[in-house]
C-alpha cells in the first residue's frame, strides 16, 4: 500500500489530500469524508482508508476547507461548502485517476456524502459511519448553548473536540436549510448505514432514520462497542473489512 500527498483546487481554495492506494492497480476509487472539525489525518479516516486500500480500493481523504492543511477560514464554511468540497474531490479523482465509485463519510461527513451523491454520477455505493440524519442535528447537539450568543453577536467562540472554533450565524442557517431526508429517499445507490448503539455524540436514532428513509439495496451494521470517533485500531480495521466486503459487488460491477 502507498500513501501519496496531493493538493487539488476546491471551490474556496486549495484542498489538501492523501491518496491511499494498493500496490497494484486499484479495482475502484473512493472518497472519504472526515468528521466535523476533524481532518484527513484523524485516526478513523487514516485507518479506514488504508484498510480499504489494502483490500484494493484506492481512497482519497482530504481536509475540508478551513481545516487541517486546506485553505480557507473555518468560520466561513458550512455544510453546503463541505458538500461542494466533496464534489470537487470527486472531480479531481475523475480527472487524475478515475471517478469514485465508493463514497464513505464519518459523522457529519456521512451526512455530506448523502447530500453529494447525486452530484457524483459514477458513485455506486455509499457508506455512513455514525452519521446524523440531518445536519441540523450538529447545531442542536453541539451548539445549543451558544445559539443565543450567535443570534445576538453573529458568531460565538465554541470549544469542540478540545479546540476553539468561531461559529457564525450563516453556519446555523445553512444547516437548518437542507432537506437531507429527500436526498436519502432519492439516493438511488446502494447504501450501508454503520452506527454504534452506545454512540453518545450522534444518537442511534439517526441511523434508524437514515435506514428508514432509504430505498433498497440498503444494509445496516451495528458497531457494537465502538466509540463515535472509531479510535480503536481493531475497530477501524473491522469497519474497513466490512465496507470492502459489502461494496465489492457494487464496485466490481461498476
């Protein structure tokens, strides 16, 4: 397996990425969308992408604008810009290597791949890991104590995952304006929903809602005992193995 650093142009500037590829010719390409305020180098993104690469699927993981090594100010970004970044990543793969047949998203990244799939026509299989069924969930869960300040001042300094971020009213408004349930119902791609019953960051009910809305073919995998960020090395390997086995029939057919 080889990991190559690369950059590509996103809607709001340069986006930093890594391509994890098998030693031989990949049987398919995919994109990994990381969790909210995370980066392409977070443990889950790194280990799951590399696990898929070891099983023949080349995975592009990248930093959303304003995070990691990508250009931009996080305060200017929102769920819509994440979706645009995902589409740009798919376009980069399409031009440089091959269009992605597999889309994998973790946490809010999972919601983003659901929203972006219809704009990536070559995508055949979509996987969500611990994803909210609506981007508004992030606002209600993580920002509820700051909404009055944001409404009054236009922004607030919020501590998330041990770091401080400026969250502006436009982020709240954008998250509230999406109709993700319609995208899920009209996905027209194979879907696998992965979620842990013990997840205390994104409630398991979100997975049930995604699965309920989606049409077949769809699958559900309970990640029993796995934390929201999938920090265990064995856990990430398990997730990668399941994704590889499940997606094989769709990727090979593509």
